[in-house]
């Protein structure tokens, strides 16, 4: 620690925990604090949290962080938040009901109703999001139908970012990228869509004001300073959604750079200077505020692999299980001996947007072992991403290298698969807390450390080894992709097949 070293804090309030990290100007994580979140599932279709727990966890994480550094050396803080999670507050700023988490599926029966009423293509064009149960707009439609008095009593409808900003500064504020995942933002005008809100009967005054990422949105109050250890008056800058911030954390804000987060979900994408719509991705406001982020998303990424091991390989209690399976899978050729996987364990987002899709394994024989299933699962997740990437490239989006993050990025085999299947070099990011780093970059720009997000990302993102694609495998990967893509189409009609034929 240098005697004149300065810090910005990136706080990532994610689904399961809060991480508060003090970053230096070159992206070194100097100190951090953590605290867990609890998720309640009172019904198979409901996933909830107590919004006050977001604040208590933030206070715990920040207090831990600030016990390790000098508060006078901090130049600002910004928040990264779990996306598609919202809370309704009353006039007293207290939650009227548990917050609904992005995993919540209570609105699944009204998704098509809203699409039919308002127009699915119109929703997609305004928000950039194909029709799907995850964006908050569908839960708001659910409340309008099933609990209208709750919706009408709400004085504020906030994301985690907005709620925590209010706790820190006494005023709620949204960034373009914290508001984006709600499905209520017009991604061209960067304003709340009056057309969608009017359809739902929600006054725009219930939504917080919107700010460009990196904008000063308030200062830490004396009360919040006592609760967190932050200095009173510390500037708070607009951050945004954790997926947006993760993209910023690996510098995906310029042409050619692609990112792939092989985490619980498999999320990837690249930057586009113009708004492009497709069923192969969600179109997001860029984390820099300039251009757009085209984001493919699979609900089950590393989660699928972990589920496979827990359900069929005796679990993950043996830390050597991954090394054994990596060795077995590495000895197999592309195609896993004919085993093909459809990885839609929790439904499918792009490109089919089918919440009822299910996972399957086909092509097994007497020689099939868990190593085949393990490799075939990674192949399927890889190819789902690659097909989205190829669709982006077909629409003129530049893509020349891939930065990988998340737990799955620790697998050399998986990194080589991504390189071979995409034909692009794959570079592992050292930014394990990419969302917190992206929030830190937002604070660094706001604090004037850097004049532009591109300067901050160049200076603060950190990379490790690079894996080159093997052209000799390209034909085998293309053939496997065709086979694997056809699997969903082949099985989706089974429930309706004529048993007499």
C-alpha cells in the first residue's frame, strides 16, 4: 500500500452476497468486504428477498472494507446490482412486500397476455428484450392483474441499485443500466417508456430519475457514514446492472471485444455502436452509456455442469472430481463419442425463449461414461453461445477476441473449446470480481481519474493467458453445432406426438 494511494469502491450487490472492493487506479483490488444475502422461495415460482437485507449486508461489507483502508483516501463509490430484481416501497420508504428476485417466475402465466395486449415485437423494439418472464415488466403486469392495490399503494418501484443509493444518499437514483433490465426503459431515448407504463397504469413518478453511468448522483449522508464506515459527503456515482458492469470490467465497450461469463448462467456478448435486435440476444444499453451491448444468456451455465455432477456423479464433495473429469473429457474427440446435450435445464432464453424447454442427453451407448456427459455438457453450452456470436457477426458486429470470466473460465479444456468452436483467441480475465470492477470504473470516471470509460477500462482491466483456436477442429465443431442445434427442434414436439404412429 503506497502512502499516497487513492481508491474507488465498486460495490456488487449480487443475488447471493454483497462484495465491496477498493480498487486502485491500475485495477488492483487493495481490500474487500463481503456479506451474504438470503433468498426465500415460499412457492416453486417465487424467489424473494427482504430489501432491508440488501442494506444490512451492504453495511456489513462496507464496514469490513473500511476497517482495512483509510476513508479519506476514497474518491467515490458506485454500485453494481443484481438485475431484474425489484422492490415496491410505500410513502414511508419501507417495503410493501418482499422484493422479487430475477429468478422469480410468478408472472409466467401473464407473459403472453402482456405480449398480446401491447405487442411482443413492440415490447422488443422499445426495451431491446425479447418476450421472456425475467424482466420486471411482466411482474408488474402480474401485480396489475392479481394485486392491483399493492401496485397502486407503491410510491417507489426500485432496483437494488436505486434502493441502496437511497440508503446512502437519501435519494433514489437509477442509472441507464440499472433501469435497462426492468424492460421499462426505451433503450434509444434512455427514458422510461411512457407507452409501457401507461399500459400498466403506473405513473412515471414511481420510477427513480435516470442518469448516465459515471454521473454524480448524490453524497453519503452522515447517517449512512455511521452505518458503513464511509466518509460523510463521499460522492456516489451511477453504476448499473451486474451484467453490464461485468462487461465493462473486461473492457467490452469497443469494437471487436467479446466477453463470456462461464458462471452460474452463461452470459456473453459484444459491443455494437448501433441498436440491433434479434431473438439470439438481448439488446442492452452499453455500460459506458455509448452504443449497445448485445448479450446472449443461458440460464444454466456452470450450474448445469454442477447439477450433472451432483445428480449423477456423486456430488462435488471430492475436490478432485473436476480434475478427473477434465482428464477423461480431454481424451475424447469433439462430439463426445456421439453424446449430444440440450442444456435447457431451466428453460431457454435465446434463441427460442421457451420457458418450458427441458434438458436432454441423447446418443449414449454401452461405452458412455460420466466423462462423455461432462464433455458433451460443456460442448452444448459453448455452442449455444457461439451460435449467438455468429449471428451477431452476420449482422456486421465486430468480434475478434473473447475474454472469459467466471468459475468455468478456470477450466483449460473449456477455454480451448470456446476458442476452437468460435475460431477466435480466448483470453482469461484476472478480474474475478468483474462486476465490482466495472462499478469501480464507473466511480473512477465520475471522480475524474479518467476522462472516458475507454481510458478507465484500458487502465484497470487485467488479463492472463491466451488460448489460440485450432483450425483443424473447425469442421468437427460446425458439424456438432448443427446436430446440437437440431436437438431442441427434434424434441419439442414429443409431448404432442401421435402415439398411434
